[in-house]
C-alpha cells in the first residue's frame, strides 16, 4: 500500500471552528497512526471571504494543538505551491479544466446572470438553481466566437442526466445518487479562479492525497468529485466523512454559541490538551471507553472505522469535566503559569499567589472559575452572621462569638503564622476544650473569609493573609456577632 497522505485544507476566513479543528485532528491522526504524511494547504480561492490575519491563526492553532504538518506553504515537500491562489496564478486549474472540455466532460458556459436567475425555482421554501445545459449545445464555432469576443464565461462539469453514480465512504458505506440530481457544477468561475470543489480534486490528486477527511455536508458533492476523478482517469481517494457537530439543543454548532472555535475555548479558560482530547471524541469512540488521551495515545489508538454516523453533541459540561481532570494532573509550575493572570486580575495585594493557586488547582473546571474562589483574599465580603451557624459543626452565633473572643488572644500572641504553626496552636485549644476540631475551625474560617465555601481551611487562609489581616478580620467577626 502507498504511504498514507492526508491534508487539512482550510479557507482563511477567521478563527478555527471546532468542526475544522476536528477535521484537522482526524486527518492528522489517520496519517500518523500509519506513519504517513499530514499536509497543510491554504484554500484562498474565495477572495470575498478572505479575512486578514486568518492564515496566521491557522498556523498558530495547528502549532499549539500539536498538529504539526509535514508539508505546507512553509515546508515544501515537492508538490507545492500549497496556497491555491499561487497555484491558480500558474494556470494549473484552467489547464486541467480545458482538458476536460476537450474530452467532453466539461463545457464553456456564457449564460448571463439574468438567464441563470430565470432558472431559479423555490423548493420547500428554498431557492435553488439547476442549470439546463443550455451552453453544452453551442457549436464549436459559436464557442470560439464567444471566446474571441471576450464574452465572460465559466467552465461547467458535464454530468450525465440518466443512470446513477455510486461512491464509497468509510463511515457511511456505499451511496448511490441518481445522476438527474447532479447539477453541472462550475469548475472555473468568471474571474478565472477555480471553485472550491474543482480545486480540491485537482490539488488532492497532484499532492498524492490518499485519504480525504471532511464534514458530512460534503457527502452530496462526492458523486461530482468522483466523476471528475473518473473523467481525468485518476484514482479516487479514501473518503472519510465526519458527522455533524451540534449544540446541546441538537442544532448545528454556530458562532453564536460562544464556544464554536478553538480560540473561543482558550479565551474561556480551557486547556489546549483538554480541547484536543474532547474534540477527538466528537464522533469517534475508542474500543475500551477510555476518555482521557494524550496526543500520542490518540495517534496510537485512533481508528477512523470507529467514527459514528450520528451527530456529535458538543457538551460544555463534559468538556469542563475533562478540563478539570487535566488541571488536576498538571504539573504545578505549568498550572501556575496559566493561572497567574487570573489570580492577578482579582488579587492586587502582595500575597503569596502560588499558595493561593495550590488551593484552587483541584477545585476549578476552567481558569475563570478562580475569581469566585479567591475574591475574599482581596476584600472581606459583607456577610450575614447566620453563616456562623452550622448544625454539623454544632456552632451558632453565640458559641462562635464566645469562641472567637477566646481564640483572639491566642492568635495575637502567635508569632509564626505558617499553616502548620497556626493549626498546632488551634489544635491545642481544641484539646484543652475537649471539643471537635470543626467547632473551632468553622467560626475562624468564616471570620477570615466571610464565605460559606472556601478553597482551603482556616489556617491555610490565615497563612496567606498574614497576621495583621487575619486578626483584623477576626475582630470584625466578633463585632458583627456582638451587633447581631
């Protein structure tokens, strides 16, 4: 078998959609699983949709996700150019389209926009246009005269109107389509640029692509692709059409969802490795139900035959769970590096942010969650004295007030405000009073945090706050309870 060669061929139209990231990932995994090549090709023939800076986004996203291409605009493997506009400039596509005209597999079309509009009809509320092969019947003399007169033209594929065309997809099996449904699609537009569909076929052949990975929205175009391959006498690649990705309401994942692109997710505090891991599972099921995969493990285990036909639901809750698992397993130094901007956005005081980071590492799902866990370090929030009441700890406002008053002198006399020393001091008090640890720690933690839930215990919080701030907060707690 020839070496497997796959490609990711994005259009530079903005951020990388989750569906495009999955296409790139699956193409990468299919190639690397078999020791093949993964190519990057920029499809910029649709100049109207071109977005400045989008090519840089493509490069940056592939690099950050680890999907390193073997060939591309910046890595010539001998089958370039790898940018379609550069290939178009050399006349490659027009040359191949004209060869199809000579074979009778394509033809020049000089129809005006007004005539094309007259062919439009409404079907189930949608306006469609099916070309009637009008220009196919022009004589060779008429075609020549029109070309010499400089009449605008397109080149159309000449598809049969009778019989069927059958193609095979690795996910959906054999699919047959009535040829009467195959419109004579445009191959070369009036501006001289190839259409996306035509350039794809030509480029995939010239670049030796063996496996074509794309979304299942292209299934309906595949019969026309196959007829082009057959018309040229080229080998048809292996097709792998991936299922649709929907939101939780089972509607197509759109930009309005707020998490439709890779960069959206990173900005929302997700980790790249978790995003890649999760995207891999949007339509693909490993044989042993494993959920957490490194990129190396995905390369080892990925089998495109286990891709599902059913739409894949983008479940943000599941992604957040997966992200939290990556955070828990992450090296602390790297976690702190990623968390630091979020910590500094909340805490302006000169506190030990590394200790604060260690408190939240196993408690958050995405980085923005940090704020709600640590805001009390910056400013003691206003809180209700009822928070001192806890049935499990057997505390209430009265017992808490008495306890804080007894604890205050002990904490005032304490010089060492490390977590260990503070815990030892309060543990001695617990032993003397023969009470439960929680009976002491609950009121102290409430006083120094002003919150029902905190990422750490009382003494850990006091260590970060320091002696002066801790004592001030406890005194405020006493005053609050006295006034209640």
